[in-house]
């Protein structure tokens, strides 16, 4: 909660409690509490009131007349009237219950606070929009429409001066962030106001920060979000990787991502929906996965062009496109597996709890790390056999890491701003979740892309239960 919100909360509580104080203290406390509450409410009205504070305001407004009325009667010389305690007690408890609902709601749906990246680099970010002239857009009937993707890059940067504005979360602007937040909420059947704190967040990256002067060329990590997910859904993870010397490029997949705001102002919402038939859904998912895999390969091509480009781009000559990993969460993980199967430029794969949609042949021939949620009776019984089939057919060493206490949304930013319900975001905690996922990811990438002499069979068990497939 922000300082004005905390002050409004304290003022509201004091207004209710003042009625139960000794008569000598009652007027002073009531006046101070009322002034504190009114000033804080005015400040919040200017800054914008979050829905979580509405119960606090209602509770305090309900108590205010009963707290102020005795003071006004005393000033006019009339005898102050107070309800008997057994009449006042239910009202006081009701007001306190309303006021208490505010911080509980703020705790359940907070403004996300991103963990500080632990690497040696500051982090910069920028957004690119790329159109593939060779691929038609299959989601529209227009034969001239070409496939467009939006990519956000996080990269090692020079330190920025203290007080520099940090990057908006979920979008380039607050308006775009609110559009995306509303779409994400609607995608899971929630009213948009429940997510009103998320567009208020700022991450640690600085938009268009100067590229770090040291560190040589940066290995590249491509990322595809989950079904209905967006490019920013793993910002904490991406910033941690960038602080350790990697360039991370995360994609929005138009007509699949919840909402994609293009540079011309258009907003493209998802057009991928379940049919309700398991066999048909598997067929649809395989097709959507193939489109995402092609998007990932196209994005790598554009990054290669950026690195070799004639323009004086700050990243020109800094991307090591000979050391590339392809990654994804959920359906994005399936897309990463398919992209690596089709495009040998990808030297490693990370699947963050993604069911392998689409063909499992030919077998992979590069290292794979599959992170999975804790397996429970509710887990799809097809998931582990299918994933094991993919890993066993890999001719390079591959690893499955089951993270204790993890749920499906543990592997993205959800734990930072969703209610801490174990079945939704796992039980690792708000900051431990991204730390765990990033730690396992870095151990794998440092070994397979940078050749650091870590034994993954020894390093990865620090993050969960490891199965090694050779």
C-alpha cells in the first residue's frame, strides 16, 4: 500500500476507535483522525483510488457522522448524545470489518514489486515490431495481410542515474498497460478492476538505456508466452537473465496473445478459443504452436539482421546469434520445442511447464531443460508421458526439473500480483518464485551456451527434483 493509502487506513481506524476512548481523549483523537482521513482521501482522489481502498472509505464515511456529531453538539452548547455501548458496538465492528477488508484486498491483489536483478549489469529494454513479408496472416481473410509480431528486448545496459524513470509494466505506456491488463483479466473471466494495480507497476529496466560497454557479445534467449499470455508476462525472469549478460527477446503473438497493441494504434485481441472437444483442441493447439514456432524463427532472423545491420543501432555487433536458446511458458514451451526441432540455429531449449503439442518427431539433438509444476492427482495424466517421450528421444542430454511447491503460474510473473493461493501461483512466495525459476534457468544457460564448467546433474537439484535423460 502507498503512503496515502496507509494514512487513510490509519485515519479510518482511529475514527472508529475514538468512540471507545476516555471522554477527555475523545475530541482530540476524533479531530486528528478526521483531518488525517479527509486529507488522505483528497490526495487519493487526485492520484486515483484503487478499488481495494473502497471498503476503507465506506467504513470511515459510515463512522464519520457518529464521531463528529458529538463534537458539533458540544460546540453549540447542547449536551452530546452517544448511543449506548450495546447499540454502538455492532456498528463499530461493522465499520472495522469494512476497513480491514481494504488491506486484505490490497494484499491479495497488490501493485507488483519486482525483485532486484542480481547480476552485474543494469538492464535496458526496448520494443520492436516486425512484419514477415513471406508469411501471410492466417487469422485474417485478407490475402495481403502479413504476419506481424511485437518483441520486447531486455539487454545488459549501463547504469542509469538515480531517479531515472523505470519501464512501465505490461506496455509502453500506462494506457497500453491498462488495455493489456483488462484483456488478461477478461481472458480468465475476472472483472478488469481486479487487476487495476498491475498497470501501476514499474520494473527495474530503463527504456532505451545505453548498452553495456563490457561483457562482449550477449547470448540470445527467445521467449514465447503461454496461451493468451503476453510478451511482458515474464519480466522479472527476463530482467534477471539480462542482468547476467543475456539478451532476452519475448514475443507477442497477435490473435493468440490476450492483447497486442501495434504501432499504428490498433489493438489485436485473442482469436484462439477452446472448442470443448479434446481431440479438436489438440489439433487446434498443434496448429497454433506451429505458428508460434515460425514466429520464433522469424524473430531470430530479425535479431541476426539487427546484429549485422548497417544502421548505427546500439545493439549492432553485440548479439551472439551463434549462441541462442529458445524458451517458452505453457504453450510457449511447446512452441520452443517445435522451433528447435525445425530450426537448428537454436542451440538449447527451455520449456517452462509446457505440454508438448504437435509432432514429437524428429527427435531433438540439443540440450533441453523442462521445468514442471509439482505433480498432483489433478495433473493431466498425459502430460508426463508425453514430456518424457520428447526428452527420451533427444540425442543430447536433457533434464526435467520438478519444482516443489510450484503451480502452473509459478513460472511467470503471476505470483507477484495474484492472490497467494497455492493452487493458482504455488507456495514458493511472491519473490521466491521468480528467483527459483531464474536460478534454474541461468544454471542451464550458463552451462550449455557459455560453457561454464557446472555439472547440471549437481547444480539443478538445488531447485527441485531432477530427472536426467541421456
